[in-house]
């Protein structure tokens, strides 16, 4: 059981984000996000600058194997407790991004700084860790490569934005489906240097910002992110200031 719990801890950190990682004061309130309404001129094939609120759902993959079912349901409960079911993702004009885990007990937020190609993860216990994302598969990671990308003809509107469905299969067997915006384009700086998990290849193919996403890991658990609100406008600079705590390397 101890080995299983250890595996689950690694599993949770792995799915917390697609990668995982001072200066001055740390702002912890979501009220610091700058909210502005989209206009037609802003949403016409523009580089997205702003924030998206997502709901997050974790689902055990159905199975007739009772032992696997129990493990999957336990993993779902543990992951939901650790990472919460609400998340906000922000992009600034420089191509940096920020993931805010609103109501989980483990991860607080994750930053990526495009110029330095560095990722920082701040945990609820006050620990801050970083990595330089210049290796696709660091020690301890394998089969993260992309096996296939299928651009389907399926289209639908999400929150008034046109999206298209793209399917991605990893060498590990992980399957992801993305409904990416055709109007809100991700800044290439936000991924072009980021090799961890082949993020540069993935987002170069997606181009648009995902407004709906399903990720199934090892035919075990599915994570669903669904956009609830899109706010266009430069996020406040303070959101991209790291907390003044001791920094550790992954």
C-alpha cells in the first residue's frame, strides 16, 4: 500500500499540469485578475492575452475489474483533494503563463516564464520548486512523446468562441482531446522553448487556446477541463511575481 500511495503522489503531480514549477510580495487573491469583455476585433485570430476560468472534473474510467475500479476511485478522490476542481489560466503579453489552483490542498500555482524557459511550482505548504524545461523527458519520465495528432472536422462554439476538435495520442497510451479556439491564438513564445513533455510540439500543433479538454491517463482516470469564463486583457503584473521564499530545484 505504501508503494501504491507513493505512485499516486507521483501520478497527481504529473497530471497537475503538463509540466510542473524571489522577488517581492505574493498576491493570493483571484480578484487581482483583470476582467474585460471580449470584442469582435479582439477575438479575430488574435494572440490571446488574458485569463480563463475552468471547472475541473476527475472521472474513474469504467472497468469490470473491481480492484482497478477501487484504485481508480481512490486516485480520483485523492487528486480532487490535492488539486481542487477550479483552475484559472492566465497569459501575459510576453508569453508567460500562470496556472492558479483555487481550492486544492497541494499545488497553489504554477508559473512559466518564456524568456528563461523556466517553470516554477508553488505548493500550499510554502515550498517553491523550479526547473528549466530544456529536456523533453527528464530522469524519471518516459513515453511522453506524441504518437499521433488527428485534426477532426468537428466544430462547435464554446462560450461564443468557435472551436475545433483535435485528438492527441501519446506513446504512453495517454489520450487527449482538445476543443481549441479558432479565434484565440496562443502566443508561440509560451511554448516554443518548452521541451518538457514535448509541450513545444503539442502546442505548435494546437495553436489555439483549449476551451475544453479531456485527458485519459493509462485507461485509468480522465480529467476534464471546461472553460467557464474568458476574460481578455493584460493580467496584472503582480500575478507574475514569485513569492519570497526559499527556492528549490526539482
